[in-house]
C-alpha cells in the first residue's frame, strides 16, 4: 500500500525545500563546536528531511531507513560517541579529553576533530531516532 500525501505542489516544494534543509544541517553540524547548534540540531534537520520525503513520496521514497535499521543506526551513532571517549581513556586521558586522542595532529586540531566526531555521532543517533519514531508511529517498522 503506497501511503503518501504527494501532489504536484508538494513534490515541487519538496524538491526546492529539502536540499536547503540538508545543506543547513551540514552547516549546523560543522559549525557546532564554535556557534549555537551542533549534533542534536543537525540530526533533527536530517531526520525531518527523511520524514518529509516519506510523507511526500510514500513507499517510493529514496531515503528509506526501515524501523529496525533505524534503531541499529541510532545505536551505531551512540557507539561512535562512546568510542571517541574510550580512545581518550585508553590514551591516558579522561573521558572526552580530546587532546589525548591518538592522532598525529597537534592538541588544538585533535580537540577540534574530537568535538566534530562527537557531533557526528550525536547527529547520526538523533537522525535515526527521529526516523525510528516516525516509522513506529506510521507502522513502517519492517518495510524495506
């Protein structure tokens, strides 16, 4: 059953709106360590872009993440976050002491890369959680 709300107006609006949402999400993610925003906001924007595509295109959506996969991807984002903290601990620092990451850059660059890694993990987790909630509410948990 193809459940969709698409029409010519919605398809056109989707085509113009979603690329800007995705570009803004990348901007919020990259500039999250030195300005308002970051992983949670970027993940919410990515998740909303995927939800909008499901609403407009229905089962023919290009960005499909089934409910069971969405939960696994959310766990993968949390795992990525935890691994960065674990690498800091194994390198002799505290949890999320980015200057201790085992990278070849200087301390400032390691700190920036550590924060960006944390933001990416949070983004993935939030995006997948929003998609999993949407899939659960619409009964799409097992659709591929």
